[in-house]
């Protein structure tokens, strides 16, 4: 049941170098219909050298419920844990400075958190291109298409509220962190997935709310997109090790695809049958990518997407797969996972 008195909500945002987006993000939070007397906004910044801190400071002069704390470690799980420890809310909402949110975002999350007797609830992404270029449109489409990201429901969308394994930018009851601990600071990436899997293992319930749509701005270059997916793959084996089992099956497909590319390429040198099968699989892969590109080109009026989409999917899958195998190597041989994940 929804409580009669609205719970106090702490909104926590790990940020670093977000001067392009932080203003619109803050404005969308300030436009929330949740009572400001029951709200605090905590920015945890990785010592941004751009104008991010200056912009936030300007808002802090007008709104005393906005706070800025430092995150010298510069990575997300440290920021989240610092924010949680600093906060005083009954409910913790994790947001991202790269997004803007509908005016009823917080109130809807809190409503369903209690109505569903959930431990975590979240919405879905509307993935937007960073700029009106063919490359940026390709990145946005590839990052939200089932062929690119599999069955990741918050990225590809769904029709009804449902029980799920993870959500972006979760809304948690504070008691969850008292019960199962904070975010794992070893996981520079995938800390949300690990935390949510740990929550489920402790009997927690997570729901995704499809009517709650977040405008998420995707990476603005293929290089940044490759880096992001490589790091997603890199930290998956470490998360699996900590959990004792894989959280999802879909994480294995990019690695299997990369294995098929390499092993199939080698074996095809020794067998015409394998070579024909290899060419047929690649033709099917690129054919699907081109078909998606044709549809996207008509919708976006950007003919270059016909060829850019298969190239984008290839970058997503190979980057993730390469990261996964490197992560597996690091886990097996106890190597360090220290990497720079800044945008």
C-alpha cells in the first residue's frame, strides 16, 4: 500500500564532465511534481575539470535541497555509496546526469515502489542520438535494438509492468541497503546489475514500469560506444564471480559471436564446407543489419544508415565480446580490473 505520508526521497546522481547535459537534467528534476519539502538532490562529482561543478553551484544558490559532494575515486560505485551514506531519504532514487526525466518520474516510482511492495522499480529508456548525424543516429538505434542488445527490456521497451532482473537508475527502499549492503566498489561497470542480482538472491522484487520513459542521450562517437560496450563485457565475469553464477544468459552471445568469427575464420581455411557455412552466417548477420538500416534510413531520412547499422552492430558485439574474454582472463588469473571509464 502507498503510505499516507509521502516518504522523503534522496536523489543521487554520480556525475563526471556533464556540462553539456547537466542543466537540462537538473531542470527536469526541478520540474518534478514530487513535493520539494520531501526531496533532496545529491550530485556526487568525480572532480570534473569542465563547467559541471560551476553549473551545479549556480543551482545550489537558488535551491538549498541541492547538494554537491566530491568523488575523488571518479567511478560510479564509489559515488553511489558516498551519496547513500550522505543522504537521509526513506527512498533512494539513482539518476544519471546524461538524461532528462518526465515531470512525474519520482512520484510514479515511489507510488509503484509501495503499491507493488517492491524493493526496486525503474522505467525504460528512450535512447536519443547525441547529435543529428548518421553516426549518432546509428549508435542510438543500435543501442536500443534487440539485434544489438538482446532482450534488455529497459532498452528495447515492453508493454506491461513486469517482474524483471534489473532496471536503469533504480528507486530503492533505504532498508534494502541495510539488508544486503551497498554497491560493490570493485565493479567499475555493471554495479547495478550485480546489486540487483544480489537483491533478487536475497528475495527482493524488482519491477519495470513501461509508461515511465527516460530520455537517455547515447554516446556521441563510435569510439566512445566501443569503449562503453567493451567495459560492460569486461566487468561481467567479475560480477558473475561475485554472484556465484551468471545473472543473465544474453551476456554470453557477443562472446560466442566473437569466438565464431575467429575460430570459423581459421577453420574455413581448411574446409570448403566450413567456408561456405562461415560466409552464409556472415551474410545473414550483415543482411539483418542492412535490413534494419534500410528501415532506419527511411524513418530518419539518413541513407547512410543502410551501411552504418551493420557496422554499428558489429562494433557493439565485438567490443562486448572482447571485453568479456579479457574480463574472464583477469578473473582466472587474478589480474587487476582498474580501468578509466570516464566518458
